[in-house]
C-alpha cells in the first residue's frame, strides 16, 4: 500500500490546490451559517457581522528580493485581500515563525519594512505572535498576517451606482457578482513579482532589472469605489491573471473574453517568460487588482485608477459575455485560445 | 565582527522573548492610536472598534500528541486568547503551512480535529490559506490561527458587578486591571500539556499517562463572567503560571502572593518534573485560565467554574497585595520564595 502524500503543486494556487482545499479541507470544516461570506465561497476574505476577515501565510524565498521582502509582502497581501472585498482594512495581525540563527539584522530589516508598509497604507499592526524554532524546522522566516476590515459608505455608494445600471443584490465585491456586459479592468503590469523572484534565485541564469510589484492596493481600491460601479475585485496572486479570471468565470458562471494585446506585460517580463517557457498570465502578482465594472462606468473607473501611482498602466482587458463558457483569450495574432486555470504556479514560493 | 543571531530561547515566552519583542519588534512597529488595546500593551489580544483580534502560530512537536494535535491546539489557543479579554470569540482563520510529503492521512486527521474543536466551542473557521513548501522548508505542519471576538452584555454586566466593590474604569479584562485584595483563581491542574509532549518525544526516557489539557475555555469564561466581578484573565501558556502571574504583577504594578499548596498539580506532573528538574509552574498549559476576581465575588466565581467540566479542580491560589512588589510563593513547607518570570520555557515547541 502506498501512502498518499501532500505534493508541492497542491499549494500552488491552481487546479491541484483547488482539489486539496475542496476534498481535504472544506469537506471536514463545518460550514457555518453565521458568516455572510464563508470559507466555502473561497473568496479573498470572509465576512461575519460586517467584519471582513482574511489570512495569509507568507513563505516566500528569498525572504528579501528586488522590490520587497517577506514583511512588505505579508502586509500588502493581507491588506489587498481585505480591500478587494470592498472593505476598508482597519487592522493587521503579524505571526512570526523565525528559524534559530537568523541574523538579527535581517530580522530587524524585515520588521522595519512591515512597519513602513503598514504605515504607508494606513493599516496598523495591532496584535502579534513570535515563535522561534530550531535550525531546520522552518526556512529562515515565515510570516502570517491576518486582517480585518470594515464596511464604509464608499462601498454602499459604489453599489448604489451599480444598481442604476442593473439588478444587483450583493453587499460585497464577490467573485460571483459578474454579469454580461461588465468590463474587466487590470490595474497595471503583470508578471513582475514572479520574475523578480526568479531572477534572484540561483540556477536560473538570467539577469533583469525587474522589481516585484508588491504594494498595498487599498488606496487604489478607494479611487475605484469612489467612482462607483465596481461589482467584483480580486488580486491576481498565486496562479496569476489566468487563475483570477477563471475564478471570476467559474463563480459567476459566465464567459470572459480577454484581449491579449490590451494586457500590460513589460518587455523584461515577456523576454524572461519566453526564455523560461513560462506564461506571464500564470505568474503571481502582489500589487495589482482585477476589477469587474459595469460597462457604463468602466472608462470613469479606469480614469480614476490612472490617477493613482500604482495605476498608471491600468487597462480594460476584457469583458463578460454569455455567448461562451469559460475564458477565451483573443491573441495578438488574431487567434483565439481557451485560457485555463493553471495546474500549479510556474514560480514556486512566491508568497 | 560577530553577527548577532536569533536564539531559540528568544521564542520561549519568558524574559528573553520579552526583550526580543520590545527591542526588535515594538521599537519598529508604529504605535497606532486607533486601537483601544494595542500591540504595545502585550495583552492576550488587541481591541479596535470593539473587535477583539488575536493571532498565534502553532509550531508544536510532535504534531499529534497525547490529548490533542496541532489542529486542536491552534483552535483552542486562539479562542482562549480572545475569550480571556472578556469577549465572545465569533470566528477563526486558519493558515496552513504544510511540508511536501506529509501524509494526506495525517493532514486530514488534523483538519478534522480542528473542525471538531471549533464546532464544539461554537466558533467557526471562516477563512483560510494553504501553503505547501518543499521538503525541509518547514517541519511537517504549522498552523496559524487568528481570531476575532465581540463585546457582549455578559462583559458589561460583569464589569457592573466589579464597580459595586471598587473603582474600575476598564472596558476589557486586561492584565493591568488588578488591585489590592483581588483573588487569583486558577481553573484547574497545571503542567499537563508540557509533560504530555515531553513524554512523547524521544530521548526523555519516561512514560506517563498524562494527556495535554488542550481545550477551548470560552464556555468556562462565560460561567465566570455570568457571576460577575472578574477583572483580569489570562491563559497560562508559554512560560506557564509563573509567567502569567508575573505579567499580572508587572502590568498592574502590584504584588501577588501565591499559596503553593493550593495550586493543583497532578502527581504525574510532579514526579515527571522532579525527575527532569523542571518547575511545574513554568510549564505551558493550553486549557486553563487564571482569573483576577474582586474578593467578595471570588467564592461565587469559583463555584461557577467548578460546574464546568474543565473547571472541576478550580482553586483560589493567591491574592493581590500592596505590601510587596513582584510575586511571592508561600511554599508548602512554610517558607517563602520570589517567583520570577522564567528566562525561557523548560519545554520547547509546546505550541
């Protein structure tokens, strides 16, 4: 008899991870009716008593990389998961697992980076926990951040705008809210985080000046919400844009057509991907958001996001349709291909 | 030049960890005035907008031990940190870091155990995150749980009772709330969790039938609050009872006298401690609570806790005094000794 074992690809944010979560976790965790947005909805965060609640453990390697570190990543990642629900992130927790022997200088550098990132985003770290484990029990430094967020009038007025254009009964920006005609907006360049990490790892044999895009998107989300008309939002982390759009399609049970030429991919990412045989649409990002917006408000939301420093390359990259199922990519050469959820992430340990 | 490195004992819940937190973490994390109970108060949880928020990463070894596992420990630990603030825990998050190659059977067993523990305690796990890392990057399975809790009328009426007996301006059960005359109540036996873990580890050469006390204490806390008169509560985890009582003494800036003979220590724990040269007062517990109660209500609170299955060995173990500084233990042989905060935990990786 062979013993079934957990595989690396099961933690990579794609199909295989979906199966692990559905068959080995959700099956056992008791569904609770008190949560308005619950675990089984597998959205970016849950909601209970109008409190938005999310968690992420960050196991990135290397722990300091071009453009950021595990500290800024942890803060940004959790702020983003709360913000894309349409909530205002109000507080973070920080759970440290440190390997004995980590240099105090590195530890301090990362704590300072967390602090700066949280302060810049206006979301305080209010509670924490520190574990030090013996050498070999954890690789260097892993950080869990959980976050809570509140409903604000910004979300309410955003939803009022949506209701001017179509029937809308949801109270939060869920992956399942999309409907025919909605436009898909991507806030900026994709692929930078994963490529920056790879370039810093040994054995890949390429150099690049690309930096991780890691950043909190809560202020950018506020810009979008203040226009109104946003129905869904998601940060394209593990599994990249391909995973995010497929989540939208599956949960909203509707087709999505993306125009490849409109997706902003920096040249450096494109050439690195060509060399490595990686699809940039499958690479995780840590400072981007993908929005679903009612058609009539898409241009205005785009313009508002463009005002924010993180949104200067914002683009409308596709739209929702009931003519197809799943996700279709209209390629730059005039063809069409189905865009599937990746099996796993092409770049491991990115978050 | 030698490079300063993080040491194992700095994560053990005693003096050395205090220094790490104060000098290398709090120094950099920006204090935020929006939190009513903030990070720098180093209480069991923080409070912002009347939401109680706490986090804990669980790195226990072995991951399955007599009486529990990392799953039940993670659920109980976080419920307890929220409950001892006087709040009602309403939801948990679960952040999994899994080592590639962990048997799926073990993984499922632990997820089921979490689910059962959360269900029994009436606190749903509503959001989660799963990371799988390559072999050697984490030891087996580590779990972060964060929790949120709400203020209920039970806490308000408890505080009304306190105010009948003395001036009391606090809104939560903080370590800093104790005053002269308050009694210290311990909800049951100490030392079982640490000894159960040690007995299961290789190389200690002793056997015991002792099981971990891991359990959620939220229902027991409700019993105590429903009587009223509780001013402080804390779960004596890392650093054990010695650490908890010293935290009370330091933060309330008042003396504590404990009576050794009244502290419930099972014979098996006592003999294992004698053999290993460990002080049972310094061993972490995972299903106990230490309460500060106004003198006139102590007997009633004790009686209420005794009704709960987890409270059958509840005892009044000491009282608050302004005649001394720090913590004094009146020993069974009639002597007195100062009880200090342990430097580190005598049993590593207990939580």
